[in-house]
């Protein structure tokens, strides 16, 4: 089972991102579940959403305390919330930022995990470019899928288009593809 924990703030699409990932996994003919955890349900409050993906039926419904991957939609949470708590030693980290790990005070994070498992992507900027708004969910999912293989690019794009029909879906799918290509280019560089 592959378990993902997504951290962000209310209004950033954290819950939607978890749902999109589960739908993409389902389209890949896998079992998946997504669910949120709310503190205060207001815009700007810290929000956590979870997604599990497996080739077999998923029976667990508890919050994910030992994720295989952590996605951080809002870097202001990095020093406010224990976003890396319980992350497996071979886990993946996808951070929404244009800054380096050193600039974020996280230089040691890259040393804790295998090479290529801690990645940054300027997801808000990619979203702004494609959508006109800094909604980082789709680009972060594109990056996560590229780095982990948790969902195929085709299924992720289909899940996005299903959830957001028309121009909005196309723009989100393009942002996810751009982030995916950024991750793949970084591997080949």
C-alpha cells in the first residue's frame, strides 16, 4: 500500500488533491481512498488530507501516521506543523516552492532520504501560469506521480478533466503535465 499525506491550508484544494489522486489510481485499476482531517474549517487554517493506493482492497480508515509520501502545498507550514512526522525513511517529499531547501532551512532533509526523494516544484507559479490562479494541487500531483509512479500521467489528467470539465480542467491538466515534465527533466539533468 502506498500512503500519501497532503498538507496545506483551507482554500488551497488540499482535499480535492487527495480525491484527484484516488480517482487517478482508480482509473489505473487500483484500489484507493481519500479523506480529509480538519481542525477549524476556515480559509487559511491548516488542513491535512490523506490518500491510500493499493492493488488490493483497502481496509484501513485511520489517518495516515507513517506516510510513504508527503506533499506540502503551503511552505509556510514547514516550521509550524510537523509535516514530516512519521515519514518513512525511504519516503518522498514534494514541496511547493521556488526556493531551495537551504533557503527554507531544510538542507538536512535532502540527506535524510534517498537521492531524488525530496523534490521542490514551483507549483503555485505553474498554476498561475496555466490557470491564472495560484492553486498548486494539480501541479503537485503531477510532480508526485512523476517521482513515485503512484498514478499514471494519463489517469491523472483524466481525473482532473473529469472533476473540472472544460477550460479549467484543461488548464489544470496542463499544469500537472508541466510539473511532471519538470520532475522528469530534473532526473535527466
